């Protein structure tokens, strides 16, 4: 009888030890999840800042404001035009766009997906107007945008950018 009581006591002890270990493990998982969520939220805030800075640069027709928002080897893929790759081509591409158009748009950020500490994807929509300088004509402007962002020199920058018209 004493042997049975001893075995039951050992089983209870082992079960309580396993339960305690599981609770500690769950606590560690919860702390890790909270840390990851906080880090991801910080990343998303930084990316939002980059996207709003890009919106401001477009509205200011400022190539000088646009270029630092791109990575060194960033690529701009405008609808109906060749891709601009790297800072030199980006400069030429944006100088051309701003010579042709004056944008007045507002970005709506629909989604930011953090892939890891160095890469993320953002999906946006922009609406507003564009002044076609050659015709001195203002028309509605509405696009869907896809950004691939990369952390470079400690800052979130545009690595790839593509847009297309909605209508």
C-alpha cells in the first residue's frame, strides 16, 4: 500500500512539474510574442513615415526629397514607362515626371506586411489631382501602389515601387 502511495505521489509531483514548466514556457512565448508585436508596430510606424515623406515629396515635385527615400539600388516602375534603376536613373525619371506633372495626392495605406527585420511590403492607394503642365489642365489622379521596402543604413527606404491607374 505504501508503494502505491509513493508511486501516486511521484506521478503527482511529475505532473505538477510538467504543468509548471508548461506555464513558464507559455509565459516565455507570450513575452516573445509581445516583443515581436511591439517591434513590428515600431517598424510599421517607421514605414508609414517613409510613405508619408514620399507623398509629401511627390506633392512638392521634389526629386531632391524623393531620392533619399529610395535605397541606393532602388527601382521605380511607372505605368507605361521604362523602369528607373539606381539613383542616377531615379533622378532622371522623377525630374521628367515633375517636369510634366504637378501632383496633389493623398496616400491611404491599406496594408503593411513586415517580412523580417530588413524587408517589408506596403500596399497603398492615392487619390487627388494632377496638373498636366503642357496643357495647364487639372485632372483626377487615382492609383494603386505597391512598395517593397528595405532597411538601409538604419532607415526604411523604398527598394521597389510600382503603381497603376485604377480607372
